[in-house]
C-alpha cells in the first residue's frame, strides 16, 4: 500500500463517514429487509466462526447489528464487539440489541475500520475472531482494513470475510446490472481481494482459505494467525 499524508487520510476518512451517514440515514430502517436477498453467505460465515469458549469476536462494519445478533445467539458464551463508521447505523444496531436483550453482551463503538485503537474503544487489544461481512466493498481504503483486522487477532485467531465476488461464472448482463445497482450505494466489488489477502497473509504468516460461492457471486475467506 502506498503511504499517504496523515492529513489526507484523516480527511478521506471523515468524508467516508459523512457519506455513509448520508446513505444510511433512511436506508438503515429497511436495510435488513432488502439486503437479505443478495448479501449471500453471511450466515455461513457466522456458522464457521467456531468461537472458542468465552472467546472474543469483533465485527468490522457491523451496520445494523444483524450479524452480531445472530452471532450472540449461536455462541452464547462469547463476548462480542462491533465497530462502524456510521453513527446512523450504530443507532439502529443499539436498538436491535436492546430489543433482543443483548445490549449487555455486545459492545459497540464508532470508528474507522482502516485505523482504530481497539484498546481505547473496547478495553481490549486483541480478539479471537474478527469478521467483515460485505463491508470491504464499501470501504475506499479496504486493504488497510485487512491489515488492521489481522493486527488485532490473538495468536491462533482468525479473520473471516464474506463479500461480493467477481461473478465470473454468471452471465455478463447480470454482472453489469449488479455493479450498476451497487454503485448507487457506493459499493464496489473488490476484484483483487484474493491477491490482497494473499499478500497480507504472507506478510503476517497467516494461512489463507479462499472459497467462491454461488458461481462466483460471493467469496468467503478465512485467514488464520499462527
């Protein structure tokens, strides 16, 4: 990754936060209802987290809290944490957790997934599991999110990612239609996601598993720290 002046990075991050609040100020109220039809693979990711007893789980780009609710139910002994850059989305997530009596098990914080201080935000520097669900395709500097996620893993911990794939085994018209639709929400599938993950895994000594789902519609990746 090419280094950028800190001032430029901070300004870009602030712009991204404002943009996300603008996009989801109203969308957050119907987000889960509409996205369940095309954010495929999220439940599989949660099922494969395999959180250890009393383990810690961090979701980057937690949005409405939908994934955290399901994770809390599947792993009742886990301690959960969620980070999002959008205050609008976090408001919805807090409401969702309170409605399901999970607010005491999940700690939320506003922050930038590309550069955050986990100790300052959560009182915890490292986590057993970190996952990112359909958020890398929304983060401009998404490679830094991968590096940051690997940096906050406990030894033996794992990073789990699900996001849009290249749709290489789907009709061209479908790919064009999907990309046009996603662009309306500032979403761009990361065609070089695998290469970026492989590079970071080599740098950090992690082991990578990379799978394509639904004829390339989505990808599911796991990076395990040794």
